[in-house]
């Protein structure tokens, strides 16, 4: 022990002396000479990774500190980036193109003599190179390369990886065929209709080296704040179609399983060719839907996905939490310090200085059917699994949007209407609130049947109005916001003590529908709603309409608002055009 204690200070002293001598020796030398020396040392110590590691880090720091002003410096930087990610690199015979290579793709970086970059192209296995937007900064280029490599994390040799990639390409072909099957329109906004009602959503082919993308859900607030009407960019929830390694082998398709032209069954989905040895192969991988962002999902939904995929997905996650707690953790607008133990309370600001308080009792949300987990990827093995999986993802997204509409980053407790959100049966929740006289309570029961259908039932003392239930259901379906729906309910029932007489006019139903549509689209006239049966395809109906397209100034103003202010704009948009008694 004494020898070690004496050796420690001596060793430290020697190291300091050595570093001082090195600094004085190379003080007058240029950075390029120092860089060449480090590279020579790295070459000499290739056989011992322990020796290479500190020298490699030194080389990395030197490279990052230097400005790239020559072809040699650019090649050195690209080689370092490739090596850090386990990729190969080499130069073309003309020494003007640097190739970064992997088993399933390679990247071409066309260089200028002065060290600049003329073009960047990426090519997947067996495909021609396609140009990608060159990054100005090395950090951005490195992140793009990381993303590209992470899409295909597959174990095995090159031959197995190439087979799995070929299977993925055939899957993409079948998904495109499914997306182009004829169907009835349910939304007037074609882009929104494709996302929400398309058999597999809005499918976009891979570009710039990225995989196929499926946009499967978009909320009314996303429609209002985004660019869904033009289809420019994705403002909803998406899934990347990729592949991943599996501990067990699964039979994956080696050719398209849908005939040309496709044959469809009674549900409108294609008839698939059976997975036989001639059209499939056992491989240690599965297809993946990589969800962006990850989706908090209820345990019953995860178990359903396991049954759809024939057990590819584990039927029950190991760690589960109450769904509102998961949503709070994934919300960017909420503080991570909020405790769920005793429940939480949010104050949601609405227009005209109106405030709602929403209470989530912690204990009652602990029931098993309302617990879930954060899902990042959904593994599957057959293209026929995708439509059913996306229906579940949409259903879950609708529930999440409703609950999240009661969240707010508003910290100040202000007197206003107080509502308590409680779970009921599966996919059903209740909102308890006091009436205007504060002497009676009322309950709104909300059942989320699926992403296209919601059923509301308003329970008040000595009051029954089934037409009002239908009205509330349609308002909630249009806005997907509990606070805005509660605001509409309060104004609708204010001062009403007895149920209204049944309407004898047969046009009452059409007028009610017109009021609901006007709630979210003031520009739609009553006449347009009444003519719906004429303009809709046989057997179909327009279930909702597009959000109004704001001018550039209003759009910019909305984008720059805080979450609370945005909710105010959204509330005014939804409630504008409502009947006079609501306003």
C-alpha cells in the first residue's frame, strides 16, 4: 500500500513533466504537422485497441477544431465520421468522390478540389443513387448518417441483411397497392380523409434515404395549426416502415402477396397469397412500424396488437402506468416535476376570460384497464396486419387527444368551472361538473367507440334530451376537445330546466347537423349541408369538413402563440358559427 501511495504522486509528476515537454517541443509546429503525427501514431498502434482509443479521441478533437479548407482535410473528416459509426470509407480512383459504405446502403460525397462539397447522394442495395440535401454543418451530416444507419439495425452477415432488405421492398410494394384500392370519401378535405380514413393512412415513399412513411392520425388542432390541406410536411402522427432484428425467425415475404389487379374481400381489403416456401423465407427479423412520436397505449390495445400479429408483439408490457400519467410525461408543454400520486389539476384558459379547472384523481386512474406503456415500435410480419394495427393506433390517438385537451401549462389557480375526469369502463370516461346554480351536479359520459365514432350521454337531474346527446357527440367529434365541448354544453343548457318538446319538423335533423358543422367551419352554409346526400358517393356521407384555411398573417400569429393562447384561437374557431343560445 505504501509503494502505491508513493508511486501515485511520482506518476502524476512525470505525466505533467511529459506534457510540458511535448507542449514546448511542438509549440512552433503547425496544426497540420501535429495532425500528421497523430495519424502516424494511430497507424502504428492499430493492433492494440486500448492504445488506439486515446489517440483516436485526440485525432477526433483535432479534426473538430480545424476548419476544413483542403481536400485532404475533408477526406480525413469524412473518414473519421464513418469510422465512429462502424461504416467503411474509400476514395474513388479520381480522388473526387468519397464513399461511406454499409451492408445495405452507401453514400457518395462528391468533393471539390478546395475541400468543399459539390453533391451528396445515397443508394440502397441494388438501387441507383438519389441526391439528398447536403448539410452545411458536420454535426447535421453526422445526425443524418446516424438516422440512415439506425433504420436498418439487423444482425447477421451481409447475405442475410440483403435478403431482409429485399423482403422490406416487397412489403412496401404491397402497402402501396393497399393504399390505392378504391374507397368512399368521408371527409371533404382529401388529405385529412386519406390520413384518417385511408386503409393505411397517407403513404409516402422514402426519400433522401429515409424509409416509407405512413401518416395515420391528425387532430383538428393539427389541421388548424399545420399544413395538412396542402400536404406539405407532416403535422400529425406518423410511422416509419422499417425492419429490425428478432430473437426468433419469422416467415417474411420474398415477393408481392397481392395479385395484379388486386382481388378484394367483403371488407374492401385485398386477398393475399398464402405465405408458402415459394414466396417467403424464415429470417431472424420482423417488419417494424417505428412510431414518431412514440405513442402512449393502453394495455388492452397492446394485447390486441399481439393477437393481430399472431404473437409477434408481447401481449403485455412489463412496466405500466396510468394513461394520463404517460401523456403528462410525453407532453412538451408540462413540467416534468408534476406529481401524479395524489392526482393533478389543470387550469385551462378559454376565450372571454373563461377558465375551466380539470381534476384527475390519482387513485381512480389506477385500474388495470386504463394503464399502459409508451410504444416506440410495432413489429409485424405480414402486410395484412397493417390496416388493423393502424386502426388501433388511431383509436388510441383519439383517446389521447381527448385527455390531453384537459392539460395546460397554466399555473395560476383562478376561480372558474371545475370538472373531474374519471375513467369508467373500457374506452369510456366521465366528466362531472356543477350546473349554473351550483346546487346540482351533471355528468357527461364519453365513449370512444373508435377514431371515427364517439358517443356522449349527458346526465342531469330531471332532464333528458337525446337530441342534445347527439348534438354533443358531434361537437366533440368535430373539435376533439373536452374544454370546448364543456363550454358549448354549459351555454346550451343554461337556463333550461325542462326538456324541449320533440321537433315535428323533418328538417330539424338537417338543421342540427348544419349547426354542428358550422361549429368548426363557419363558411359552410346550411344549404351546402342539406345538399350533402346529392354530392356524396352512393352509400357514403361526408362526416366532417376541413378546417378553415387561415391567411398567412393569421397562420404566423397562431404559430407564435403560447399553448394556452393557441387553445383560445382554436376555441374561437370551433365555437364560431354556433347557434345564438350557445354564444
